[in-house]
C-alpha cells in the first residue's frame, strides 16, 4: 500500500531529514533585529531551493519587510495550502543557553532525543515536518498526492506587518480548500490535536470623569462621588456570583458544544489543578456550571486587563480623583457579535454613571471568534490519520487566545484553517535552550504523510 | 465697661495694627525653601520682640528646623494658649501675582478693603488678630485678662517636622485649659464658626496577589481568577446602595448630632448644590438619609484614593495580572476606633479573597476623630462672643479633614482646641495674590477681645 511505503521511506530518511533541519536551523533568521536581515533572506532562499528540489514552483516574494516564500505544485484532488514561518525569536539572554543557539545538536535527554537550537520547535522543525512528508511522498510516488501551495512567512515573530497586505494582494493565489498550519502543539504534550475553535477578542479602554478636578477627601469625602467607587461598582457588576457575565445579550450567539465534542474533551482528562497550580492558582474562576476546558476554549470571558486612578505612588494622598480608567477585554466565542457586545457594555457602563459623570472611550478593534467547520469531512479524516499515527485518539480542541493567521485565512482568503502541531509544553519556545523532540519531528512527518493520504 | 474700652482702643489703633501686620508680611518667611531660612528666623525675632513689648516673657526656641516662638504671661483666671504660624507658602508662579508678594498693600475691592501679600490670611494676619487684641487689652487695662501662652510655629507650611517632638518635650509648659487656634475661616465667608469636630483618618494601602506571575488572557482568561476582578468586587462591596458603608461594626462609636447642633447646622443653609457644582459634581454621594453637611462633617466615609493593576500604558495588553493594588482611606468621626475598623476592613477583605490569594498591607497610622467638649461652658461663651461681634449667630461646625495641630493638643498636651478663624473662601491662600479682608482683620481683633473677656 502506498502510504506504508511513504512511511517506511520517512523512517529510512530520518537521518537525512534531520541533517536538512540542522542546516536550516544554522541560519540565524531573527526577524525582529535588522542586523539579521540577510540571514532571514538566506533562510527564505534555502526554503525556495529545497522546495524547488521537490519540483515545486517556489519563489521568494518581496515584501516591505522580510520575504515570503510561496510555492505551487499542481495535482489531483483537493487544493491544500501549508503555512509555516521561517523566522525565529531573538536568543537573548544568550548566557542562559547551554550552547550556541544556532549550532544545533541532537541530545539525549531522560525523555528521549531532542534537537536543540533556536527555532527547533518554533517553527522550523514543525515547518519541515510537512516538507519532509512531501519529499518522502514524492520520492516514493514520483508525484505529490494533490494540488499544494506552500506559504512561508518571515515575520511571524515580529508582528507579521507584511502578512495581511500580502494576503490581500494575493487572495486568489492563496485561496484553497483548506489551510494547514503547523505552529501549535500536542494537548498536554501527549494528544495530537486539531484546533477548531479560536476565541475572538474585544477590548474597551476607557476613562470615567466625575469631578472636574482632583478633590481633597477631607473637604469632599462623603459628599463627593468618587470615580474609582463608580468604576469598581461597574466592573464588579460584570460577573455574577456564579462567574457568569451579566451584560444583557452577552451570551447571544454562544454555541453549545456538540455531544461528540463534549465527549472528546472529557476524554482528554484535562488536569486543571496542575494547569492552575503551576501558576499559583487553585479553583477555576469561570462559569461554575462549565468544565475547565470549556472555560478556556469554548466560553466567552470578561477580564479587566488594567485599572488605574488616583494616587498610586508611595505613601498616602487623600485625593478624591477626577478620573478613573480601565482596560476591559472580552474573549468571544461562537457567533458572538463584537459590535453588539461593545454596545451592551457601553450601555451598561453609561447607565451606571451618576449624573454629571462622563466616559471617554479609546476604541480598540474587535474580532469575532473563529470556529472551523468540523462538519467538513476533511477534519474527521485528518483526525483519524493523527489517531492512527499516535495510537491515541486525536482531539478537536479549542484555543483560548487568538492565532491571527487562522483568522486571516478565514477573513481574507475565505479558507478554513486546520491547525495541527507537534510541539510540547517543555519546548521552551521564545526561551533559552529551545528544543524539539525527535519524536515530534519523526511522528510529525509521518502524521502529515497520513493526513495527505487521508485528504487526497 | 472694660470690654467696650478695649474695643474702642482696637478701632482707634487699627491703622497702627495694620502697619505692624505690614511689617511682618514684608518678611519672606517661606519655610519650605532653605534659601529663606534667615527670613524665617527674622519673622520669629520680630514676633519675640513684639510679644516682649506687651510684657510677655517670649523667646525664640530652637528646633532642628525653624524656631518656635513661645511666650508666657501670668494672670488670673483660666490659662489660655494661642497657636498660630509665622511661616508662609512659596510664591511661585510669581508672574501670576499682581505685585511683589512681600510688598503688602491695602487695596480697595468691590467687596471692601483688603491687605494683599503672601501670608496675609495664612497665617500672619490671623495670628496678629489675637496679638492685637492682647495689645489693646494691655493698653487699656495695663494687664492681660488671664494667664496666657503664645505658641507660634515656623514650619506649618512644610509639614511641621519639629512640632510633635517639641510638644512632647515641652508638654507641661504647653498644657493649658484651652488652646485657641486661628488658622480657619468663616463658614461660607459669612458666619463665624468654631470648629468642634475634626474627622480622623485611617488609611489602608494594600496589594492583592493571585497567580504568581502575569498570565495571558488567551490561555487563562475564564479559568484564571483575575486579581483586578477580586479587588473591584471587594471595593464595590464597601458601600451599599444607600451610600452607607457595609463593614460590620463600622458605625460603632459614631455619635448622632445633638438637636441643638442639628438646628445650628440647618440654620447655616449650606448650599450644597453650589459646593458640588463648583467642582463639576451634582448629587451628594454620601448616606442618603444624611444632610450634605453631615456627610462632610459628622459622618464617616470610605474612599478609594488610588487603584492600580495590570497594563496601564497605551494600547492593549491582554494580561491577567498577578497583582492588583489600592489605597483606601476612611474618615472617622465620634468615637470610631481606627484599630477596630482596620481589623474589620482586613477581615472583610481577606474573607473575600479566593483560595490561594494573598494580601500584603503597607500600613499607615490611623488617627481617631477629634470632638471638642462643647459642654465645656467656654465654647458657648466664645460662641456668644463671636455672635455679638458679627451680628449673626456663630456656629459650631465640623471639618471633614484633619487639622493635625488640634489632634496634637488633644493627644500630646491633653488640651482641647478651639478653632476660630476669620479667613474667607476667596483669600487665595497658597495661591498668587493672597489677601486678607480688612474686615476679617478688624473684626477678628475685636472678636478675640470679646472671647478673652468671655473666657476670663
């Protein structure tokens, strides 16, 4: 059977694949530091050459920043796009590294072999899992299983300033049936996961003004309404005693988990006590009738990310301040409408302002949640492929934060993203001594071969 | 009758008294600026000489800062102490003054004659009202009406660093039957007032810690309890919907106004709408069943004077912070016990912390309220004397803030203070173009003569 041949080829080629990854890792493509601009360029060149070696029509495409690498190859069946990024984080503090971050080494550790270098996990190692799967396929079959587009970015670690304009200018070229993204990890370092829910984000940054100047609490304390008192009352009223958010209509558009998804998540046996305990917390703070995983993946939130007002220096000043400010953000899920929630928040806030008080908003743009269409059979096929490789049922998971690239594919290119990655929690991405498990690399390549087979 | 002779003498001597005040005002005794140290000394010398001219045993008394002036003269009847301060505020911004702040001038204004100079009202003019009353008495009677101590400070405008140590070291010398203090004003610039209630102050400066590091709200939002949410809930719970403070036992020791005091305050026809409107506020924010004057004079308060936590810079950071902090203060009245209220606050705060949260306090010293013993007939005699002079019933009033010197007399020297002053709201103390109304000066001198007669 052809997949087995590809998997065998992958196994046999692992030393060479590792050598290729080491070559790529040696290029210090730190995107945020202009001193490394040529190295970013070199990494892009390396990838273009590597893709061309597979018969892919690959080119370096200029942007105002670091170049994109885009490659196409025609084929039968669906059109799949693969996204990764070839730039890496800076390496400081360098003295905390055990070796040169750009001199990769295979090391034995109690948990198995790892390849240690900056970018090993984020994202060069992950990116190469897909390229190596394609290489093995090509070598076994002489061709690739379907129409493919490769899309590599060189600015992911520095805010992706060129990404949206590039995607907008090349919308038609990048449109595909599904966008595969390899920049995430295994759930709890064990279970392969396809991220199918990404929460949206709405921010409100505002200042409440009461008296037109700072007052002395000796003269005005008691009779004068204190904006901090008003603000704390408003903010405290955003959650009820069960942890639910009280804004009228807030839960409109929040979808319930399907029974199947719920069962999958239960099967993950998420250890929320360790998750919280690792950062000094104990009990889950979200809606009491929701599981911990729902609280971070599929339920909307409201958090005050910043608050300030009055005197905050050393000692005491009995001031009754003129103003008090806060930054409040909402993580959104399902079909929640950022505009409607902004309206509801402002209505709630303003209806709780005393006479004569005013509020000024510094508006932040909101983004709705992304929810992938798991009814698309491709998702179930990919999940089965991952389960087959890892011997544990793979899971559809949520992601509490936003992964902008997934939203860009949806919003700009009208393509659903399928986020699959093999990173582990201890990969130390963005930190000294970054590594990628050889197991992640090897099984990652095999996983993509299986996914390609399943989707083609 | 002897008082009439004194009052006539005061009237006749007003031009000379004004000249003497002008002499004192010419000395730039700015206590906070070391460049004016010699001038502070000169002002103290001037006062020593002036008191000695009245036969008073006066001396300049050294401190680590500017000297005190203390003078004694024996006599019949009660022992009265008079306190004032000879130092003045800095004069900057100098360009906003219409003339040299230390070149006093009598000016005609639509509201009558004023003497304009730094310190005219705060406190040289007020201080001299008492000295001139004594001078007239001495000149008419050849002696003073009672045993008197004069106590002038030169650091009131720079935090009085030497005051408490000096009072502690000279406790016996300063102990008297009553301490007269002339550093306050007429109620709404019209009604002479004896301040008989000063609110105390208790501050709590604290930080709540939840997670042991700042968290990303994408990863932890929902499940992770946010210290700002905890803090706002705690602070919002300090007031109920009627404006009352909710801490158990908080109102223990709060005394109700006597019927007489309530009637007096009603008679003041306090215009709270203007009081609030002047600073951009509308409705009184204190307990709804209390009058505006009660809210600022005789009722305790709770205010958040400062709050901070999370990200407060430009833009947005979706941080779930490790900590949130606030400075909370309570104005205390009657017999409220600062220690008991601190305990109640801390108990309330700590019982509202989620499991695993902690709080750290940066303790501030608390001070109880001062309530003068108006049952002491001296108060009623003084009030009658003031009413006689001004032709309007004088009032016992409260003061929302603390006047430390009053508390020091009570706590250190075990002497009740009687605060009487003739400043007006538009005297522009601490601001450019400070002035003192000649009416305040003239009637102030006459008022003290009447008070001396009444108390002797």
